[in-house]
C-alpha cells in the first residue's frame, strides 16, 4: 500500500492506496471533488523528495505528499 | 542551523544568541533579516503550518551552498499563531566578507518564499484563512493535473 498525505491547507485525511505509479494516483484524485483546484497547483513528493514527473513508479510502503502553494515568512 | 518555535519569535534573544555563537568564528559580516507581521486587511495576525522533513532537506541544500562560499546560514521560523507586530521569521548569513552575505541573504530569502514548505493563514474574525493569493506554487507543481 502507498500512503498519500495532503499537507497544509488541503483539508483531507490521508489515503492508503494500492497503486504502482503516480499516473494511477492522478486518475484517482481527478475523480475526487475535494481535490478540485489543488491538483494543478500542488507539488508532489515521494518519501519526502520532490518529483518532477508523474511517470514515477511507486512501491509498497512509499509515502506520497501533496504540497499546495507555499508562503513562509 | 534551523530553529523552529511555537508562536512568535523572541527576536532580541535569537539575534543575540546567534551573534554569540559566531563571535569568535572570524566572520566579518552578520546580515540578519527579520520578518514582522504588519497590520493590513484587518488581520489579527498570521498562522503557519510547516512540513519539517522537506524543510530540513531544503535548508541543508542551502547550507551546503553557503559553505561553498565560506558562509553559514541560520534561520528561525514560527509554527502556529503570530500576532500583529510580532515576528515569525529570521534568516541570517555570516560570511568573511559583506558582499557575499548581502547577495546570499537576498537569494536565500527569495527561494525561501518560493520553495520552503510553509503555509500561511490570515487570522481574521476568529477564523484561520489560507493566504492562497500570496502563496507561490512550488517549482514542478501540477504534475497530477
């Protein structure tokens, strides 16, 4: 299983999904009304490293995080 | 050297501590930047969420860049609520010469604003409102759209 966490202002509980890549995650989240607007402006990290392509393989135990727009300071 | 605190930063104490930590390190320049919450748009204050694992790796990469120029960076940031006229952010560069420190603090703070995984909320009328219009999408965002 892959754990998916939604950081900062995305008000959504973590998911545990049986997926093998980020493409599958994208297809699942696109059907989720609560994610409308967040997919286009959020970055994605796998095991706390940002990734730049959704052609990214996932394995059992991986952790995916969605990071919406930031503003520290 | 990254320091996270619950609530507002004790600015005089932190600046003094950092000064004392490096007092005999032979740095010729100590350039701090202090961010203070201003009164605007009727807010009572700001509030912050931080994702520490990625903040730590982002900061470590900058510390390595600083090291390559003979400098070091220190940064302090608040978690949770920070009210008007209190401070939520301090960044400082120590370097042998002032020019490196002045340039580096500018580059560092700009990237901090664009990349550090920290989320800001306005505190207004007892609500915590995400400051989306002042936020920046991290480079590479949107791969799942």
